[in-house]
């Protein structure tokens, strides 16, 4: 609620007139109506400390405010206004006060930033406790800002009173109307629920009206949203009310006037306003709806506001009776099942409860493991619901391959061959439902494995090949009967046993030796390992029959060499088979097979053929001979595979094309890993080595193409000519092909810095694999001492060697030479001397060409172009930013500036960038200031007595360094040579003669020898010899305390100081407070001073004997300069309360030890000076 003050004529409010100010400008700007000053003379408390952090620039106060108090002043009557601002401390002593006045302003809006020196009207920073503020030509309706600063920074009182001027400030009473309830209390409840209403009362305080209250008339105008709804005019009542029932801003505008005052203009009455904003709301109506019912569907419950005139809602969500923390939006996403409601309210109406939304939990089923069982077993499937505790009505249904199983409505289901055929896999699903709405399913599979079936009996015959071969004991491969036993089922894995109880297992059925001669029964069981679980088979049998046979010995085969570079040989077993048939069985149709061992032959495992790898060494070979199913026998013979040359690796060769390489250099490397006598030859191919020709000449330099060549070393044993072939590579790299580089020409003096690498790309043809190294001479090349930094090789004209290595081709080298030429730069090698001109401005016109000959040095004029630049970068660039008229150039930088002179050759240039050779020199321009006049503009003083005796000569100091200047002093102005003072040649000068003088000062530090003439005068000034004061002792009870100093001899060159309150030109001191003072008079120019003493006596107007140590006793002040016989203190009835002697400290406000009441008291004082006696009476106040 906001209140606006109006001005009511004739209202007087002491609170308003107490003028308590704002502590900062920001505080004043925020609520200006609280801080109006109207110069009523009523004291108000000052401020101490400035904690606002504000800083304002003023014309007189150089520091931050010490203890500011801020006011605004409204001008009532136009005209000048003079105010007096005074300050006393809490103990009654005067305290230094300052002020600043700004204005005029049309309003107080945003006033603080406008308080600048430009808007300053008056300002004082004096040491006085009384200040005068002047408003010149103030205009009615204007605003001014006044800050009163407690410079003394002591607690106390400030008074502001108008002491002059035809204008006046506005001292009308600031009152306000307020909207309140019937009990005159602030209305704090601004929100109401329809159909509620609220009564608004407007009341005005009239107790401070100094007329008759019944003469007051009031105009009340009520507004809603700035529309007038009712008004009461000329009402004698100071109250008005209305009833509010709808939302809006309600405002009361009040004007008041004295009905007996005929001067009142009712059309121009100030308005007081107050307003209040009320809100009326309809009770909320809401409806909940959910996007889903099951929790697994991530339901979102939405609240819909169906209130006819909706308002912002406060929403609280509940699950049952429990509020959900943090849930306060228009929608809610449940995470648990339950009964959900929303409780809503607005800022005016109480809470209502919505409809209920049910959310059910969805069953969560643990995964059901898949199962595989044998056809004779049973599997149990279980639906394990993990959140069963959250469910209220659960049902189950099982399905097999998508078809519901009748009666399967329990959590468990048994699966066996009764509901699923063996050898099949079926899918089972359980469907779990909560409240016939929320549903979950889980699936699994069950596999019923078949039992494997074996043949009841399988016969197996075996020939006896084990010596003795007629005992009916042989090694037999029982697995030969596996296919018949398993009836062709290759998935079945068999296990063989010697006994029917299956306890004596045959672990190596491939090499079974029968334990019963000639005939034995073997027991077999089987399983399919890929099944899980593995299902057992029936028991089958094998009937083993072992038949006797014979063993013969055949002659050995011819020895063979191993395959090249292998550790085995290949024998011609087809030829051997034909040899055995023709020799031993010419009339029989026999089958002959060869084996590496008797066991292999016995079980017919791993037969040998022409591709069989026969290891190096002597091998026994077994031959098995059969005729149909009849056993003909077995024979053996030997086969020798000779030892070949040893295998090893030969290191590859890497060479540049010009390098010499002989193949025989590899012989020693090969022989190092041989154990037999061998012959070594080298061949261009594997086939040539295998065919033993053609060979390569191994004793001369091998001519090779560029690239990689493979050479094959053929190594043959001398005893049996067995061969080993070992290849190795020769990588032959070409030397880089170079381009002869162009010479490099670089501008310089006798030497120059060359970047040799700029020719790298030309030399290498841009090949990034070529690395260039430079050598300064052939000697450095031979010693392998390259140029350290080829990018900055400093030399005179010469030729260097470039060595190029190809990093991509075995680092093969090539070399060439590079010619270097130094092209001479034009112009001087040193900067020219500076150009000087004397000028106080720091600017002058220079002829830059004065140094042309120094710039060109030995370079002919027709071989160079000279240009002058302000900017060094422009000079280096040689652009068009040169100085167009160097003969008349005015410096652009004050005092000192460097000009850059570019000398460009017309005959020499840099070969790389085709830029002509050039030199840039620095030409300093110096504008030397004349010696500066630092003499006084007023006369120098010669101290003299009243009789004309000089006590101190005038001392004139140029303040110029003697080492840097020459000085000549003259009588009279303008340094007339005829008036030269001989011998006066220093930086200072003394004279005891009044008159006109001059001095010439010449700066000798730089060539232009700049010189200045300074004029000055000297005059005499008197020395004070005595001072008196009138009156010598001032008893200034209740009178203006003014004293005057009388100095001798008289002079206008004196200044005066009373005590330590600062020097002043006037000899008169006003408003001197009580005390003992020293009055000092001095010559302003230091020619002496004198002093005397002064006493001023006064008394306190009140004291406060409250024991706080401040102003607790009353006595006369400044008594040191007087002799007081007695001081008598009386109450208002004339009763003597206390008599004070000269040495007593004062009266403490008691009578016979008892405190006296606050009241006025009188005193009579008897005093004496050296020449005067007298009495004085007065009164003062005791405050408690």
C-alpha cells in the first residue's frame, strides 16, 4: 500500500519541524517527503560518520563528507533567501559545520546524479560553527538540495533559521491519508475468496490543526483502477469508507481546507493519496486424468483447472494421505501404485481436494530359465513375481507354443513327455495379471532329448600282425565298427568296456590288444555329447575275431635326398608296390599298403603314399598284404633319406649404385653354419639354382639394376649332391639427380646474411626426401664440418658446396655448388646528427634535407632515391606514405621525434624478391624548449625595519640547474646589455635594492643554445615590532565577543591569528568564545612576527548533570584571565543554592548532596582585572 502526502494549510506538526535529515543522498532520493527543511530554528540531531560510501565533487570541500545530513527545500515565496546554519556539541560547545547547496530543480526525481559543481549554488568549508547559506533569486515551486556536514564529527545539534531575504521556504505541514480497517489498523490481507467483501476506511489526523476542527472540510474521492466510483465533498468528517468486492487498485484522493478561510482556492488544493491493491478469486475447481492406469506404462496424471475465472494455483500431490515431497506442478508422474489426489488452492481461497486416480503396479516376473531334459524326466517352470507385495488381485495363465494350457492357472507348471513329444523343443509363456488390467508375461523353452539306440551285436575280424603272429593276440582298432554299432548316427560317441558290468573301460579303442586269444566280446555304450543333459543309450556288443598271419623282410629301397630346403624326402611307393607284387606275388591278386609302424599296420592307420613326408635318416617301413578278407601277411624294409646342407639365413645387402659389391663376400657367412663339405654357387633364380645353371660370377663386381634383386645361393653336399637353396636380397639405390642452383644476391655492406635454404627446392626439384647440407669450403666438406645455420649464413661473396642425401633411397648422396653475391646497400652506415630548433611549443618547421650529404655518404646522387618517413614500418616498406615536402616539415610529435630516412639504390637489388637494396637511417628532430620562467610574478621582498634597515635581502632563484645553463643578470627589464651586473652569473641572485631586474638564461646542453629573458621586481616590506589587543581582557557575558589587534608599525603585509584557528588578513576577530588566547601578528613574507595574550570569559546556557561525564557541572568559562572573588547561584525563588570560590571546578546540580530538579537558575559573579572591578548576573538551565 502506498501513501502520498498533501500540503494542508495551517497544519503544524512538531515532528515534521524537527527536520531530522537523511543520512545519505540515496536515502533522500528514495523518500524525499520525509526530509523537508523549512528553516524553523528548531535544533535537530546531527550525523556522525559517513557510512554511505557516496562521494560528491564540490567547489569548496576537498574531502568526503564527515557527517552529512541531507534535506530538500521547497521555495514558497520568490525572492532571495538567507539561512543561518549553526552547530553545537552535546556539551554546548561550538562545533565546526560546513554545507553545500545545489539547485534549482523542477523535481526531486533522480536527484543525486544532478548534484554536480555545475548545479552548485553556495558552498562553505570554513572552520566556523556558524555558516550563512544564500539562495539568490529563488523562484516559488523550485527545489533545492542542502547537505549540512558535521566536519567536527562530534555528536550535537544543528539549527537552520532564515535570517534575511524577501523569499521564503515552504513550511506547510506534510500530512497523509491512509487506507485502514475499521480499527485503524493497516490492511495486510490483500487476497479474498468470492463472495467475501472488505471494508476500506480512509482516515485523516486533525489533532495538530491550530484552528477549530469543526471548521475543517474534507473532499473524499474513491477510485477503482483510476475510475471514480464515489465521492464525498465538503464533508465535516475526517473519515470515509467503501466496501470492495472485486479485484483492482483502490485509491483515495483527499483534499482538505479551512471553511472559515476566504482565501482558500478550492480548485487548487494539494492532494493526499493512498492506494491498495486487492484481489478476489473464485474457489478452484480441478479434474484429474491419467494417461495410463498401469505403472509400467509410465502414466502421467494431469490436473485440469476448470474454474470459470482461473487464478494461479498452489498444488500439493498426495498418494493416499501422504503428501509427495516436491510435487507441486500441473502434472505428476507416479513411481509407485496408489490412490492419487491433488489438493489445490489459490492466493485467496482455501484448499480443495480433487477426484481420485488409481494407479496399479504391473507384475514384475523374474526370468524363467530354459530347461533341457531327457525324455524320461520332468521339468518344473515357476513364475516368480518380485513385486507381489504391491499387488492386490493376481491371476496366472500358462501357454504352450502360443496355446493356453487348460487348467494351468498356478504359478508352477510341470513339463514332461506327457504334454511334449520327445526330441522336440517347445515355448512356454506365463501371463500374470493385476486386477484384470495390468499384465506382464515371461517366456522360456523346454527341450526333451531322445535316448540314443545302439545295435545289439556287431562282428569285427582282425589279422594277427604282432609277433608272434599265430597266438591270436593282435592290436585292433575297435572304432572300425563304430558306424555299425551306432547304426549310422554320427552324433553318438561310443565308450568300450571289457566286461558286461561296464567297469573295465578300454581307454584306447584305436589300439586295443585283445586279452582272450582269437575271440573276445567287447561291450559298448553311447551318448550324444551335444545334448544337455546327456542321455544314456542301451548296451551293445562287438564280437572280435583275431586270425593268425606271417611277417617277411624285403630289401631296402634306394637312398634319396630330401626335398630342397626340407627335412623330409618323398619316396616312390607305387614303384615299390609294383616291385613287391612282381617279385613275391606274381600270381596273386593282393592289396599292398605301406605304414610307418607295426601298430599303424596292425590297425590300418595312416597308410603311406608318394606324398608322404619321410623324415631325414634311416626309416623302417611296414607292408601289409591282404587278399580279399584273407590275411596274407606283413613285411618290412628300410628307406634312407640323406642329410642335406644346413639351412640358415643370409643377410640382405643394401648399397648405392656406385658402390662395389662381389658375391663371394657372402661365402664365409654361408660356410659358418655348415657341418658338411659343400660347394657354393650363386644363381639369378630358384629354378637356375635347382637346375645348377646358369650361375652368376661371384668373383667380380656385380652389375645390378636400380631396385631390389633376389640372388639364390645354391649349396650342394660333396658326398651325395643334396641341395639347399637360400635366397637373399640386394637393394641397389640410385643417387639423387640435382639441378644446378641459380646464384643468390643479397643486399648488404661488405657481408650479408644469406638464407641458403631458399635454393633447397630448386636443387632437389621439390623432392621432400632429399636433405641438403651446405659446406663453406672444400676443406670443410672433406672434414664433414657443415654450415651451422644455413638460414642465416653471414659471408662476403663466395661459393659454397651443397651435399644432397636421399633419405628415401639409402641416404645416397650427390653434390653441387651454390654461388653467393653481396650487393652493396646505398647510403651511410651510421645515423646522421640530429636537427635542433628552439621553440617553447615543442613544434617547429625543419628542413630535413640539411643532412642529405651525411645520409648519402659515398653513394652518388644519381644512384639512389632518398625519402623521409614518419613511421619506421612505412620506411621499411618503402610505401607512398613518405613526407612530400621534407624542406618544410613540422614535427608531429611534441619536443622530440625520429624521422626515418630511406635511401633506395637504383643499381643494386635483392635477386630473390627483386627489391632494390636500401638503407633506413634515423634522423632525430629535437625542438628544444627555451629555459622556463619560474620566477615569482609578484615582487620579491626585502625585509626592512621601520627605520629602513635591511634585515634580509631579496633572494631570487631561477630554479634552473647551474650545470645546464649560463646566467647573466641585469638591472631593468629585458636584459639590456648596458645594464649588465658584472659578476652575477649564477642561478640565484641577492639584492637589497628595490627596483626592476632581468636575467638571461641560456641552455648549454644542446647545440641550439636556447636562451630566455625573465623580468622581475623587488620591493621592501616592513617587519612588525609590537602588537596590542583591545580589549586586553574581554568579559563578554551575553554580548558579541569581538577583539581587534593593533600592530606597529602599520602595514598591509601583515596577517593575524587568534589561538590556533588559522591566519587571516583582518585584524578583527568576531564571535570569540571564552578562553585564554595568544594573538600573533606576522609579516606575510616571513620577515618576522610578534604576539600577545588575550582572555575571554563566558558561561554555559545549560548543563546536564546525569553522570555521563559530558557537561555534568556548570561554571564560568575562560576564567584564567580574570580573578573572581565569588560566584553565587540562586533558584528561581532567590534562594542561595551554592557559592563557588575561584579554585572550585563548578556546581554539580545538587543542594546539600541532593539532586535539584530541572529548572532555570540564576547567578551573580564578582570579578576583577588589573584596571576594572564589576559584577555580572545571568541565568542558565539545569536539564535532566
